[in-house]
């Protein structure tokens, strides 16, 4: 007999975020297939869309701490890539700072380090200034007690070893092969303890099979759905999925599972290849609760 409860079993994390207010958001260079410096975002509209996203998260009961944007770092609005933040059992935060693949974004890390350290967090890096392994935190997720990390376009496979050692957790690597889904968060979105949005087309065959194995109840989206709607680049607050767009089929599945869907238009940020999840970085993933100690 199936005793699985029908409703969501909400994630314990996802109720506290950092985000970067887009006061200097531009497309100055092209480091992913979505970016074209000839097609600039509207700065006023971007700011309005960002504030609407923050208000939505707050209305759902989440806290959002705002990091100021550096004038020389147009992509810093994608706060998810500042670093991987975990809460230790003693309540103190640790940030594994990103070591960006592209030099255009590397200066963001220095600001992130100062901001987090000033608020009592400890920090570490897997590499820095172009030397050592690359890690971009948009590739990393807590799911099923393990750290699930994409590698390929941005994060180096070697970074996964550093993460496992530094944090004392089990790390599952997934090889990303799709140039348009260059961070795992464009293809994967944990929804609750058993469910996640998954786009297998982002990964090589072996990793796609592994991901479908890791998620007891996957909501599979096509390459086209993921790339044109950014629907996997969503965040979940309790039972509510905050999405940039939601194809009808996806909405029907989410609602049948007992989730609410809230759509927030962040179209201006799609011009730089990022959406709802990229604009936010959860700081309440707890070691020992959401990430089990490695055996
Ligand atoms: N323009 C940014 C980059 O290419 C977009 C980052 C999107 N962030 C994310 N977490 N997927 O780095």
C-alpha cells in the first residue's frame, strides 16, 4: 500500500535569501548564449521587476537581505553565484565563495566575502583569481541530504572534491553538457523532500539517469520549456513555487501535488541568462539537517 502523503513535504530551507539590488545591471559582455550587448535591459523595468520579486518572497514569509551591487560588476545581480552558503549547527554561516569561470565576474567574490564576513560568516574558496578549481554556486543544491553539484561549463569537477572535504558532506556530481543550461539551476529545482523539476536534456546520459534516480518524483521538463521559459530557475517557499513563467502542463502537475504557483515576470534578467533562482541565494541550508554528514 502506498503510504506516501499526497501533499508537499516542504523543504526546511528557502525562507531566507540574499539578493543584489540591480542598480548597475547591464549586458556588457557575452559569457552565455543568452547575452547580447546589443540588446540591453531597461534599467528602470529591471529594478521594478526585482522589487516585485523581493516583495513576493517577503509576502510568502521569506526574509531577503540586500547586498549592494558594485558598479563594475553588471552580473552581480545574480546573487546565487556569489557563493554556496551553509548554516552550521551552531548557527554560524559558512560561505564557500564562488571562483567564477569568467574573469568578467571574478571581482564579485571580493565584495561577497567582505559582506558575509562583516555579518559574522566564515568564508573559504576552492580557488581564486583564476588559479585552482572553478566553482559557481548556481551549480550546487542540497537535495536528499546530499550536495548535488553540476559541473562542466562553469564548475570544475575538481571543485566537488573540495566541497566534500571542506563541508564534510556527500557530493553528487552531474555532468552538464548543454551550453544553454550552463548552471544546474537552469535545469533542476528541488520542490520538496521527494520532488523536483528536472530537465535531463542539460546533462550527459549517465548524469541524466543519475538525477532521475535521485529524485523519487521528478517533474520532467523539455529542453525547449527550460530554455524558453526558465521554468526550472524557480524558488520554493514552503508550498509555493515562485517562477518566472509556468507552462500549463507544469502548473497542472504542481497544483495536483498541492503546490501553489506564483509567476513573477523577470524578463529583463533573461537578457543576461538568469532568472528567479539566479537572482536569489538561500542562506538557510543547514549542515546536519539538510545536508547529512558524510559517512
Ligand atoms: N550572466 C550570468 C552568467 O553568465 C548569468 C548567471 C545566471 N545565474 C545562475 N545562477 N544560473 O554568469
